[in-house]
C-alpha cells in the first residue's frame, strides 16, 4: 500500500499552482485578524463572518483558497452534508446515516465455539458478561480475540443508505426484550 500513497503524494505535488497555494496558506499564520478579514474579502468577494475569530478564520480562509485553486466539493456531496446536518438538528441522525438504531433492552445473541454469547443493548452502549461496552466491535474482539465488525459478528443488518450500490438488506431492529441476530459460527 505504500507505493500508491507515495505515488498520490507525488501527483499532488505536481498539480498546477500547488506550491503557490501551499506558500499562501502557510503565510496565513503571519496575518492578524484584520489582515485575514481583508484577505477573505479578496478571495471570496464577501465580508468575513463576524463570528469567526483568528483561528477559525485562518482555517476557513485556507479552505476557501484551496477551493478557488483546485475546486470545491461536488454538488452531490454538499447536498448529502446539508441533509445530514438537517437530520442531526431534527434528531433523525440514524435514519440519515442509514444506520440501525437498536432499542435499549434488545438482546443480541451469537454462538461462538459452542458457547452462546448474549449482549444487551442499553441506552448508552452494551452489556456483555456483566461488563459495559460502548461498541459491539469491542465485545466481538473480547469474545474471539480478533478484530471484527461488531454489527457483522452479531448479524445485525444495517438499513440501506441512499447509495444505489449499498446492500439492500433490511434492518434488524427488535423490540426491547426480544432476541435479534441469532447465528452460529462455522
């Protein structure tokens, strides 16, 4: 994997104007708030947001300079980000991310090496073998000794996202006190 990374770095360093942008962004560290505001106006054509203080304005200006030089995010990604932000404000984050929300009290079971492992979903995580965990992956690793995707290990299906290439599997969301995700190793 090292070869593709170094190749990508060398391709980035040969982009037209890359050295100039790197220098200009580096020079932002030497500007005070008023100079940063003037630079923002020059780059964006509008006044800098009044709420932006020096550090935030410096970071935002570096981003705007790179957008001006190399282009910004694709419209589709901007739309997805706006949708995620709206969903977060409306407390629909799980739905927007296409993730499954397991209700507290749901029991997940998995048979591993002949032993049935049971996990209870709580409001703030999971309980397995009397211990609290914040992720199913940590529990799966404790059970098997190797790294696993916890959702996969316990057979929990995620809701499909808007991505047309995403799996079309339905979510397994059980009512509290029921058993979901029963599977056997093999």
